[in-house]
């Protein structure tokens, strides 16, 4: 076991999970309000903002990574300000990976949550308002619980997508063990250096992980749907 | 007397809404009109769910004027939606508690007991909304609205999404509300029969305009209004139980200007009842001798007006009593009978009533 799964692989796994958890958390904090606004707003700007959020779906990760690298580099305005506030520059650091991952996975989180919010419709929200619930109260007592399936799907997609991320990370973070060397980069490295057996362990593990994630999400959603249709 | 005054103006689809009306202190006020006349929009404006220009004043307090607009959650309303709109993720109990938790009143427990008992909700409390029938859902929705201790209740066609049986199940509850509550109810409907069974007052709407408002009995018999031109034109009479003839199981009811006989036991002497007489169930005779025909209800009346109704028929507007002091009555007869009998305004005639419908349950005095 210890030969098959060495300290280096363990480090990459831990880093990947840490990145995925932090990213998913930030994605939810950011994505839920964005999804709510996109679902409820009637202004025209929302389609523009919606398009920006969706851009990473279409763009090659290298394009995103390249611009993020420029934007976050300490030579730029934003980059120098950020590195002052956070004490160190963003590129080639864990922080940089988090920023890149959040932007890269945002559409995967926002879209299902927005769909869920839109599916609620006005009826329940108006009923809540007529029962003295303020808009804030309506959001927490009605909209969030009813959007639960979308929030679950969004978090799972955001998490899984971050785990499987490669291009943005390579552009923005490089390949620093323990800091930016995540699983996908490690697999790439093993293949490059012809350590196929190690690549197999990680790659097969990723397939198993993806399978479990998708299956369990489907089952949970089915359970919820059954419960609400009973 | 009126506690609610509204003036609203604005575009709705392809016509202009421009209404001004008042809602009395108690009783059910029907916002009545054909589909698309703007009645639901007006109700939504009262709730603050839709915004048109105008003023809403309740008990001297402004809910809306040119400079302020009270949001829905600050208005002490209870809104009953067409499709119940229960929260699907909450049990019946949690649905009912939703509004109650968000208000500050003394004796919440007492209110809870009263409302759940009145609407028969105890057995439903631990059920999920998806497991309720249409009628049960609407009962829960009414209970939920009442438990937010509203100062005005707004109902948007609460029966229209229900089948006939569920309607029959809900109606008695609504009529009971009417008796028990001191809170005014605004009731949107396009079903005249429903309005006749429930409402005390009516605001008649057409394409965004109020064409009449007043007590339901006065509007139903008003020759100027389109209601008398409907095939199911009818009048509503209120009367008190006088006497029960147990031999034939007949009740005698005193209405303003005469007595009516109903072939059912209406209970306690003195109890008040609401009766409905369809225009097509009323015939006219110039003279009458007791014992000449099988009609039980033959009342003296004066012809106030005659209007043609279609090719063959005419609507005759009557007032009960020899001095036309009583309630209004409508008779729909053929134009031929009209000519043969040479009926004209001011004639004293006999109204022959084939059947008198009882509108379900006892009613309170309108000013009660």
C-alpha cells in the first residue's frame, strides 16, 4: 500500500480535497446570491452578468488561466493590492488556485441553483409576503429550502469540477508540491515521467470518486423528489 | 362606516384600470366581473403584490399614496390565493404557523384553537400539503391567512380551482367565516351564483372600471345594470322564519313586502335566512283567487319597469307589496304574455313564484 500510494500522492490528494472544499464553500456563498438575483431580477443587465458567469463553460481553461495570471500578478494594480492585503502574491500559491477555481466553476454552481430558484415561481413567495415575511425572511424560510435540490446539485458539480480541474491550475499555480500540485497535475507529471503505475492509481481513483459522487447525488435527489411527491 | 377606500389607476394589458371604491366595515364584498376585467389585479394592488398609481386608505392609515407604498409584508392582510399556494416543504402545521409566528398579538393559542376548530383542521395538522385534496388545501390556506390576524381578508376566486364536491365542502366554511369574523372580506369572483351565496356587498367591474357598487340585493335587481340581462338573473331576499307547518313540512318566511313558503324545515323561529329567486322561476298573473292553482307562493307586487330580453322574452321588474314598499323581484316572461296581459308600469299584479332557493345557511343582519 505504502509503495502504491506514497506520501507525494497523499499530499496531492489532501491538497485537492482542501481546494475543493474551500472552493465549494466560497462558490455557495457567492453563487447563491448571484443565482437568486439572476432568477428574480427583471433588469436587462442580468443577462449580461449571466453571460459573464457562464463564460468559463465555453472558454478554454488556458485563456482563463492566462488572464487571471495577468490580473493577479503583483505587477498589476489589482494583483499588487491583493498581495498587500493578503501578505503574499496570488499566482503560484494556494490562494491563487482558489480564486481561479471559484471563477472557473462558478457557472456549474450558479446554473442549477438559478434553475431551482426560478422553478419556485412567485406563488410561494407571494404567499409568504402576505403572511408578514420580509423579503429577507422569505429568502431564508421559503426560497432556500425549496431550492435545496439545486443547491445540492450545484455544490456537487462545483466540488467535482474543482477536483478535476487542470488547465487553469497549471497556468496559474504551476506545479509546487503541497502548495499547488493537485491530483490532476500529479497524474500529468507521472505520465510525463513514465510512472504509469502511479498514474493508474490516481486516475482509477478519480474515476471511482466521480462515479460515487454522481450516483449518490442522483439517489439523494430521487429521494427528495419522492418525498415531496408523496 | 367604510374603513377601506381605494383609488387606483394604471394600464393593464390593453385597457386602462381606473377605479374608486370603498369597502364596508364588515361582511363580504364581492369584486365581480367577467374574466379579464381587472378584479384580480385590483385585489393584488390592495395586497401590495402589484403596484398601480393611486391611494389606498385603511382606517385613516395610508397604505399607498403618491409618496409612499407599504410593502406587502407590512400590510395586515390575509390573502387566499386561487390555488391555495401552500408551502410544499412545510407540513400543514408549519404552514398554519407561518403567519402566526410573524405577528405580535396576545393569546396566540386561543386564536390557534379557534381557527383550527372552525375550519376543522385538527386532523390535517401532521399531513404534508401534497397529500391533501383540493378542498383541504384551500381550507388550510384560509386558516393560514386567518392565523396571521388580518384586518382585511382578500380572496382571489378561492373556489374556482376546485371541483364541484370540494366547492360544496368549502362553501359552508366561508359562510361561517362570514358570521364569525368581524373582519371584512374582499372576494373576487366571476361566478354570480357563488357571489349570491356569500356576498353582502358587490363592486361590479367591467374592463377596469367600477360600473356599480352597493348591497348585493340592490345591484341584482337594478334595471340599469347588465346583471339583469344574464340568463341566471335572480334576486336575493333576506327573511325571518315565522312558522313551521309540520303537517306539510313547510316553513313560512317573512320578507319585506310579503311571505314566502319553503318546503323544508328552516329551524328556529326568528332565524334569518337568505333566499334566492331566479327571474325565470317567476310568473305574473293579473288577477288571482286563492285556491285556483297549485302555486304556494303568490305575492302582490307592483310593476316598476319592463325590459325586452332577447327576441321572445321580457324582464319585468317588480316590487313586493301593494304600495311597492317591499323587496325587488324579477320576472322573466314571454313578450307574448306581456302583450296578452297588457302589462305596463305601475300595474298591480300577482307574482307567481315556482320555486324559492334557500342560500344554505342563516345569515346575520347586514349591519351586524
